[in-house]
């Protein structure tokens, strides 16, 4: 039986959040969609970060790596190639067109940026629509940015008219009772009919190793990819923790080496500084308390546990993390503190007061990794039926052709006998 073909795209200019979110979706679709559609699954994750292949893929999936882009105060720029952006964008666009045309996916899920970097994805999506049966989904985290910035970004891709032409659905990976991006003005009201809220992509995230890199009880500080996490990590390594407790500080694979070395030199006794761990989900679940920046994936991983958490949101680039931390703190699911006023003493006091406590987060909708495969199956159902009809027709045509050949052969044999 022919597999359902899926493509997940993320542009990946800052951090690892986009590709990590798509990877969680790939595992969920691979595990659940066959049971919902009766078809196996195969897929491609398109990413702009060279760190992606370090993550574990679902069986039957592979990577397509685009030449990387980074972000500066002036906007996007090539991460590694010594070429101008007006040459890099067409190169990425041609790779995207070739991937979609060659793979012929049934489902494409675009993470966050509807048409990619500077519109690099738009032509590939239009050609995929024109070439065959495909469903295209825009996947959005529950917080995009400040409403003013979000409105500007929607206008940049052509507004609701272009989005409606390219996408069959918009999946918002959040709980509108905690934060509703339509009501907040971050998603145009004209797109509301396309929107389905999935809940947070929290419960069911794959846990790989099931082993800890800490020898005993510990608290955890994690700063996501690490490219902008030095300030929080520096406070964390200097904070006192109660006797008998370790402190694991995960600095992130994108933290510059000189910053990582500086953290290790500053670390108090009992503090272990690593660039990454094999299984961050496992380490969050087994920590006594967690301190983190406010990226979507880490927050989801925290929300799937009862571990007390202090969120110290990013203050530069986007307002996203601050909005997320504020909304979740208002709902009682975690606490927040600004990096500008956080000191080792304040952090030590918070850790000491929260150890041994738990937080009940069960009121939040956390089963997005179950809901997404269900939504995908609903979208794909007409294609599954059409494929089955075509397969049945091919089988019928072959049977009839074989029957005609048998009749002709019998007639020939009769004439020879006469």
C-alpha cells in the first residue's frame, strides 16, 4: 500500500524551536496517522539548520537541508555562504520547488512563516497545488509576536488573500483559554474560518534515552538553542542551591564556545554545565525545579510535567516569549521573572522555596500531538478515498484486460483446433 507522503518545512533562522516543533509533529504523525488512514507514512523534514540531523528521526523519514539564514538587526542574511541574500533566496526557492515536485507530498505543513524567508516557499506551494492532490497547512505557535509586528508580517506575505489561496487550514498549537492570538490581534480575523486550535504540543513528546547525566537529585536551567541564553545561564551558574542538590545548566548547542567556557569557569561547586543532553524531556521530568527561557518547545515540555518552573523570557528580537510567560503565569501554570532584575540570590531563593512542590497543569489543553494527527486524517480523507477509487479502477481495468486477453487466446486456440 502506497504511503502517505508528508513534508514539514521550517526556515530556522534563530534557535532550534521551529525544527524541534516539526520533529515532534513528525513523530506524532508517524505513530498515529497509519491507524487513522489505513496507510503507512513517509516524510521529509525541510530545515535551515545544520544541527537538525543530530535529532532522532521517525522511521521512514529523512532531512533536506537548505543553505542557512541568520537574523540580524537589518533582517535575514546568509548564515554561512558568502553570497548576497538576493542570490541565496532563489537558491533556497529552487531547492524547495525541486523537493515538493519530486516527492509529490499528500500533506505539507509549514511552520510559522507562511511563504518562508522572503517568499521562498510560495512558488513551490502554488506548483504543488497545480500538479496534484495535496493539502497544505500553516502551523502556528500560540503566540506570534506583538500585534503590531504580527500585522506587519501578515501584510508582507500578501495578507489573508494570499494565505487563503495557499493553505487549506491553519493549526494553532495552543489553548485559546490561556491565550487566543485571534482575539489578541496577532492573526487576522479574516482567517478565523481556517483556524483549528490543537492544544499545546506537550504530552507525548518522545523521550529518547531514559537516563540522566546527573548522579543524584538536581534542579535544571535550560536556555534553548543557546544563541541568546548567556545572560540567564550566567546567573544560574552563580546561584547557590541547597546542600545535596546538583544544578544542571544546559547552555544549548548554539551558544558560542567562548561563552560556554566562561560559564564553566564561573560555575559554583555542584553546577554541571553542558552544551546539550541526549534527552531534555527526561531531564525536565526528573528535575526538582526548572528555570528556562520562554521558547515554545521548552515551555511545552515543562507543561507536560508537574515540575515548578520559572520562565525568564527573551527580551530582544520578539515579544513572543514575554507574552507567553505572562499568559501562562496568569493561568497559574508557571512563574516569570525579567532577566534585567534577576540575580543569583533571587534565583537561589526561588529554587529553595520551590523544591519539593508541584504544579497542577491538567486544566490546560496539552494533547496537541494527538489532535494534530486527527486533523491531518480529516484533511487527507478525501485524498485517501480518491486514491482508493483510482487503485480499484486500475485493478478493475487490469482484470478486464486480462479477461480480454484470455478470451482472445481461447478464440485463437479454437481456430487452430479447427
